[in-house]
C-alpha cells in the first residue's frame, strides 16, 4: 500500500471508530437527528486528525506552498470570513437544502453537498447541472488558500456494503478531481470514503437516500504548530 492510500485508510478507519462511538451513545435521538449529529462529529474528527495524516515530513512544504500558516487568533477571523463568502455565494443552494455550510469546533467548516443535485443512484459522476455550484465552491477555496480540505464520500444503503464503500471513495475522488481542475492545489486535499455508514437521513425514503448520497468537505485552517 503506498503512502497516499495508507493515509486515506488511516483517516477512514479512525473516523469510522469515532463515529461508531457517537452512534451508540443511547441518546434516543431520531434517525434523522442522530444522523445529523454523527455527520457533525465526523467533520470534527476528520479535521482533528488531518495534521497527523499529512505527515510531519511534508508539513513545512505545504505551509510554504500556501504562502505561510495562519497565526494565533487570525484563524478564527479567516474562517468566519470564508464561511460568510460560502453562505453568500451558495445562497440558492442553501435555501433549497442541497448545500449546508456549518461551523465546526476548532475554527473548521463543513460544506455538505447532497445527492439532490450532486450524484445519481450508483453514479460517481458529478451532475453537469451542479458544475456552476462546484465552480463557486472552488473559487472560494482558492481565495482562502491557507486551508486543508478533507473530502469524504458517502452513499445510501442501496446495494452491498463493499460496492457502496468503493462508490463513496470514487465520489470523493470525483470532487477532488473537479477542485483540482479549478486550480485548487492538490497538496491541500485528502479523500476518504465511508459507504452508507454515516446517514444523515432515513434510507427508507427516496428523499432520505438522496440526502445520504453526498460529499462532505471539512475545511481546516493551516496554523502554526498544527
């Protein structure tokens, strides 16, 4: 297994364990409510481990690549400005429920793109109608270049676990390729796939399955000492 694949496998394994713990907390939440909580926990966990996943050997090179790390309290203002830009640029998608932009602990952001517009059933191809949205997302990611991006693919529960795992990885890779095609630096991007293990809605309905066919992008500030 090469270093890149090992890195992605470590991300997937670690976060799957963390999320499994969240899902079994006995809270009595509804499936939809629990799914939303798990999704947020996943974004936070991915962001928390991104530093070790990137490897200390390449850390200095990455900081140099993006023109230096953020210092101290500057990260919070930087990420809040980015969040506001996302909210403004993606207002139609947020209003219709196909995009979510959430703040996470540690000055991180979560941009969630659901299958309402992103992917068809059993497909890892981004719908052409979603290109305009992807272009706006990439533009903001380029504007705020002092960040790392964890792109996580997800599926609904239709089909076998193995096929869904592979599909989720390909969905994450599709988003990665699109972003790189819009000049987002490859060194900033990590990918992982989680199959159907982290639903944010019920898989018993078409509407729920469309929400679960999604890609989550956790955006993590590159800070000194991180």
